[in-house]
């Protein structure tokens, strides 16, 4: 991803918009007893589109804004989303292009890992969080939501950042023009 001033402004507005959507809209709506959590999927998508540095930076920004807007321990989401975005970016930098299906699987796994890491942080920090077997069902449902929300989120982020994305697939599709008279 080539980050210019205009692209940085687009990224900042996307991060702000998606974080506000998470805290004001998705966290208030409960489907099947749990709310949708899109921020790990957003960090993964940015990592897959931009690489490890972009993924880690966006993940940290998402986590910091989410922690600042929600009453909770400051810094836990920053660390978790930064790690998720970084790992997705490492996958991108290894030379493998992620398809939409693979991106959705990564988003689901990132949501699962983020939920487990948040639970671990809550346990370690001694927060009063109830532990019950129903928690596993909530984590499973949130993982499915992360998988399903990856499709519209990937479309939105890719659409907004289209001028900045370096895509190897379009370069492979172009054919070289043949020389005339050879």
C-alpha cells in the first residue's frame, strides 16, 4: 500500500468511522445473545491489504480508540489488535495473496483469538468478569459474526483505499503487447 497524504486521511477517517460504528451501533445490537465485534476483522483486512506495518499501526489505532471510548482497561485492545494486524500483514509480506474466502477465515480466527486474549487479560488483571460455559457459546457466535462481517468490511475498505493498494493480480492479468513484424 502506498500511503500518501490523501490516503492517510482516508485511512484515518475509516478508522474513526469503523470504531464509532463498533462502539455506537454494533455493540448495542445483540443477535443470538451476543453483539457483533468488527474491530479484529478490520485490523486483519488492513494487514492483508497493506502489510505488517500498516496492519500493526491500524490495529493499535483501532484498539486505542476503542479503549478510549469504552470504559475498560486502557491498552488491552491496543496490544491485541496490533498483534492481529501485524500477523495478517506478515502473511501478506510472505508473498501470498489472500482471497476473499481466506480473508473471511482470517477474520473469523482473529475474532476468536481476540476474544480469548481479552478473556485472558480480564483474568490476569483481576477484573470482575463472570466465567460460565455460556461464554464459550458467545465466543463461537462472535467468531461466526467475524467471519460473516469480513465480506462487507473487505469490500468497503478495499473500495475506499483502491488508489493506494498494490495488487499483483492485476499485473498478472495484463498481457504484453506483441511486436509487429516479428
